[in-house]
C-alpha cells in the first residue's frame, strides 16, 4: 500500500507516460483534457447553435472516459490514500513567501491565507484565473497537458511554441504579477 500512496520515481512514471503516448500515437489519438469541454458541449447539443461544437463527439468517447477516470482517481486518492501531504519547499521560496505575507508554507498543502475561507476577492481571483485559463486554452489550441505531452510527442511545432509560451507566462505571473496581487 505504501508504494501506491507515495510519489512514484521518475523511472516508473516517465516510462508509463511514454508507453501511453506511444499507444495513443499508434491508435491515431491525441491526449488533452481541454478537448473534453468541446466533446461534452457537443454531446449536449451545442452543435445545433454553434459550428465549433458540430462534430462527431462519439469519436472522442475514450477521452471522456479518461476524464471520468481522472476524477474518480482523485476521489479514491483523497479518500483512501490521502492525508494532508505537505510539499517540500526550499528555504529561499519559503522566505520569499513569508515576505509577501504567506506564512502557512510548510504547514498546509495550499496557502490558508488565500484559500482558507471564500471571500469575494478569492472568488473573483478564481473566476478571472479560470477565464484566463479557458481563453488561453482555446487560443493556444489546447491545454498544457495536450501540448506538452501529446503535441511534443508528435513533434508538432505549434505545441513547442505553446509550451514555451506557457513557461514565459508562468514566469511573468510569478515574478511580475503575483507580487502585486498579494
């Protein structure tokens, strides 16, 4: 049981991801979670009013099963394997977070100063962040997992450009925008 509840080393997780990607390439499929939103909307009839959703959603049923499996896997993990797992954070990062008022580092999984209680500010932050992620996903033609795992495995130049953009956006957020928010 301990093998399942502990983080797996790179030499186990990496080959598993590679085997799955090779199988998907062999089967002519591509991996990505954001495409499930389009599939769900199409299955619910959105294709009648919007051409973007007018496609054969049944050809993407396998990806919906992957989505359901990920959600159920998360529930099983939290329920049976869980406990509060606190990530290890370097001393320099801890110091930087203390300087901007986040003192729960090393005590909880997510900063209680931000997520302990829902306020209008937190809800607005999550809403705006969700809109940016949704817009970025659509604008980039896929999500981070789709581009970074599936797109790069297929040697797609747009995926390489998108992944570089994701990293640049993340660096800008952490170093320039995040300090002004908190």
